[in-house]
C-alpha cells in the first residue's frame, strides 16, 4: 500500500504547476480499492524515491539527476536539503 501511495505522490508531483497546487486532491476508484491522492510537495525536479519516517510527519525524498536527498514535511510540503 505504501508503494502505491509513493508512486501516486511522485506521479502527482510531476503534474504541471497549475494543476498541482498544495490543496489539490483526486480520488480514484478501482474494483478492489479507493485511492485519495493529495499533493504534498510541488516544484520538485525529478522525484524518484520517497521513504516515510517513523514520526509519520516527515519523509526522505530523493531527486534526479542531482541525487539530492531532502527531508520533506508532509504537513506543509516544505523541503529541507
């Protein structure tokens, strides 16, 4: 489930800026599950990995081609290098 959520978050961050505002939300329904997609960060170059931290309010975010690793605040969308 976390892998699917990570992929959806990464896909959403690649959307054009006008459709990926911090309050943007989409809902997808499949025969087996219902997914709610929320934008948690924008302005990312090429996000390739997201690892949730145990505190449930932060995640580690890796971007290409720079290899930048950032701490992402899931509540505000702010990233710290």
